[in-house]
C-alpha cells in the first residue's frame, strides 16, 4: 500500500467558536489515516489546538493576519512561513476552511502547484476576494446550495464548486449521549438557543419571541448557549422584559443542553447551513428555525421541523408554542428528522465525499480544476 498523502487543513480561528470549526474537527477525526495524513494549521493557541492535540494530529501554530492594507508586511511573512511549512511537511493538498486561510494557502501554494480546496460556509458574496479565490482554488466545497449560490455567474465556478453538506456524528449526538457529559444547568423543559450572540444569528428575535411564549406558557424557561458582542445587551433586555432566560456562555459541548431541551430554536437572519439543526435532529430534539439561506435544505417545514419567516418574533413564538403543545405532531416530526439525518447528514457520508474530492484533485494532471 502507498504512503498516506499529507494534507494540510487550515482553520480560520484559534477557538472553537462555531459550526465551521466543529466541522473541521469532525473531518480530522473521520479521515482515513491509511489514505491521508492530516496536518492542521491553526492561527494561535486556543480551543482548536487543545482538541487537535487530544486527537493526535501534527499542528502548526502560525498567525493569519486579517487582510487589510496595513497588514501587507505581516501578510507577506505569513505567506512565506506557510510556503516553508508546505515544503517541510511535503504537503500534497491544502484544505482551507474560510476565505482568509484560502487566500494565504492559494498564494503560498501557487509556486509549487500544490492544489487548494476552499471550504465555503457563508452565503454572502465578497466582491473583493471571491474572484481571486476562485482562481487560486482547484476546487470549492460549499456546505449548501445557498452557499454555492454566491458564485452564480462567476466564470469557472461551474466546474469547481461542489456541494457537500455538513455531517453529524450519530454516536456522539444520539439521544441520551449527553448523559456522559458535564450536566447542564437545571432548566429541564427549556427552549434552547445555541449559537453566537451576534446580529446575523437573531438572538434578539429569539428573546422577543420568548416574551410572547412566556405569556402563553408561563412554565417555559429559555436558555441561550453562546457568547458574542450582543450578550450584555441581550441580558439587559431579558431582565427588563422579565423573561426567564439563562445565559450560559460558549460551551464546547452542546449535548447537555440538547438533552434538557424541549425545543431548539435557530432564529437566524442568514444561515448557510445551520449545523445545530442536524445535531438537534440527530438527538431527537424538536427544531424551529427561520426560512433563510440553506436552512430549508436541511429542515423540511412541517415534516422535520417548523420554519418561519426571519425577523418575525410572532411567527417564531407561534411555532414554539405549537411544538410544545402538540405532542403528537411534534413526535412525528422528530422521528422524520432523525431518519432524515441518518439518510443525508452523517459524518461518515460527509468524510467520504470530501475524500472523493481529495482523490479527484490529487489525480495526475489535475491541478487547475476537478471533474464534477
């Protein structure tokens, strides 16, 4: 058997702050080590480095400066350092998770003609970088058709963009899997939000809906799992409105909170995929979400969850109340959702499709593009 191919996976962030980082970690765990030897580039110490050391993969801790005119010198040094790393570790392929890492990877790898895969998890177009990164990348992975849509009309995108949905570890997120983890705060029967506390994720809409739900169902409690720039304002708003909301901050392991949830709510204003949806669906927790971005590709309204328009706290509250007060319909959606995850969104299927793409990119003579 031939030696495994050294592959460098690049993370945009040092901390485990979102679904993209969790997806990268899942991919590293799942790669077939007989075929691929993963190395991971992380821009600094933090939660990602801690977990990757636990997994046991070679790490490279190198800064990735933000792309600004005043960071050109630092950026140039980062490109040189990355070029040296690729040579020293004899990397055959770079898989860059995010635009910033894709830019540095593309510039560093171009001279040695090492192929670069750019993993895209954002729907919004970047008018400054998208065209350049499309040229620098041998292939692009989009986690949904909505994310792939940012390249619509771009020359060359048709042969480079591949839709590969996120995957969930069914064993890790099976019902009851939270029992072996650290217990969540006592709030059984809570409606749970899991995500960054930032405008695009809609936590303020969640709290507005919570006020309405609380009037209809006084017993219900609300838990927000995550951190971000809106946290202080949200906590103040919850106190002012007398909403029974508990803010627990960022948690590396969401399973205890899934285990106590009567429903998981994703009130995003925009979302390329919504990883927490498949985690909740696998754990057999009812889901309520907004009909934006890639969410309708993940969750089918009325069959595997309830979807409502964005920026509509009243509709969101109505879907939450319906979920909590119509147990027969909710159980039917939960069963259908769990089956759908097993059919479409397993980590094993995700890893298999990524490895097929690796094989295609690494095929002899295929550097500037791969077959669809």
